[in-house]
């Protein structure tokens, strides 16, 4: 039997823990809310239909221009980066989940953690040295290589964690029925961990969507719409950085508006991830 004093102590500790957790959440939300409100106040008035349909002005500081070419460029870069970084991250995560206990697996995990910790500007320098200098031109695909270098460690570790949450009994039951190892992985383990894998993919995309430093060394920016991945290409983070470094108030306002659009894109990606995760988890429970 638990004494009244022991019960009171447990209730007190529980309430203190709850209060600390709520306080931590509020502490994190206050600067986030203040930053969001400031960006909306500074750039909200610059958002208009022309902002999403036109390009920047020909002369800096002349007027608040649009960012349509940069929005298109960012979407293309996200697509290219996903094609490079997501498959590598998913396959690496599956390998580490299954064979990560060995010496080679430990080495792969160590290298992945090291790459995850490198500054983003270093990824841009690597792509500049390996792709831009040999080809003699800035390009979207060199930017995608730099961003994929930053994306795949996030996808790898999140995928490994998601697969590790799948009950071992489920895999052993499938193996006991005569299924091969990779058939079990593809048909049983991965579908069961689908919600976590989707979250891993979206986390990887969100990780690189706002990166600017790698684009300075690779994409270099372009004020018009371009679908040529072998040439320079505009992007929202790069244009925001360029507008913020001019002495003109109109460019600063455009930079805040671009930051607001970029925030909206990242928010939309996270909402999509939540919806897909919820639906996949429901389907898994039903089946």
C-alpha cells in the first residue's frame, strides 16, 4: 500500500513535471510567434497577385517586385534534390536498421552523423569544387547535389528510427512463413513503418528548403523563369538573401514577403506529412 505522503509526493512531482513541460513549450512558442508576427508585419503588405506572377524589377529599389521565377526555381530544386537525396537516405536507413550492428554499418552510421553535422556552406563549397569548377558554369543540378548532401543524413537516421519501431515479432513471423529477407522488408516492414518514413522524407525536404549558402556557390540565381537544370536558376532563399543585402526599403520588404512565402511552403510540407502520417497509420491499424 502507498502511504498518503508517498501519494502526495507523486502528485506533486507529476504536477511539477507537467508545469515544466508546459513552460518549455510556451518558451519555444514565444520567440517563434514573435518572429512570425514580425515577418507578417514587414512583408505581408507586399504580397499580391503580381508577387506570385511576376519577376523582380529590372532596377534594384525601383519597386517591390515579384518572385515567381524564384518560386518555380525553388520547386524545381526541391524536386531534383529529392530525386537524389531521398533514395540514398531511404536505402541507407534500411541498411543501417538491418545491418547497422556490424563494423561496416557502424562506419556508415558514423559518416552519416558527420555529414549531418557539416555546415551547409561546406556542402556548397564541395559541390562548387566537384561540379561547378569542372563544368565551368553554375547550375541547378550542382545545387541539387549540395542540398542532397544535407538531406540524406536526415532521411537516413529518421528512416532507421521508424523501421526500428516495427515489432521484431512481425518480421520473424513473416520469415517463419518462408518469405525472403528483402521480401519481408519490402512487403511487411516498410509498409508498417510507412508513416514514419513519410515523416522522414518530409523532414529531409524541410531541412534543405530554406538553405541559402549552398545556392550561392552553385545555382547563383537567375531573375527569370528557367527549367534548364544545367544552367543557373533562381531560388527563394537566394533572392531573399540578395534583397536583404541591398540598401533599399522596397527590396527589404520583398525579402520579408519572400520569407513569408518560404515559411508557408515549409508549413504546407509539414501539414502534408501530418495528414499522410495519420492516414497511413490508420490504414496500418485497420489492416
